[in-house]
């Protein structure tokens, strides 16, 4: 796994940004679904 990581800092930065975007969108989607379910009740 460690051999797969490139030494290029630009690629590492792009991967980190993509992972953080996926994580934040997941949190936002989860919060929206929970608020929607609470509003339906």
C-alpha cells in the first residue's frame, strides 16, 4: 500500500481534496435525510 503512494505533492493534495469533498458531501446528505425524516413525522 505504501509503494502505491506517489511522491508528487500535487497528486497527494488532489487526493486529499477529493476525499474531504466526499466526506463533507456524505455528512451533508446524512444531515439532510435525518432532518427530512424528522420533518415528515
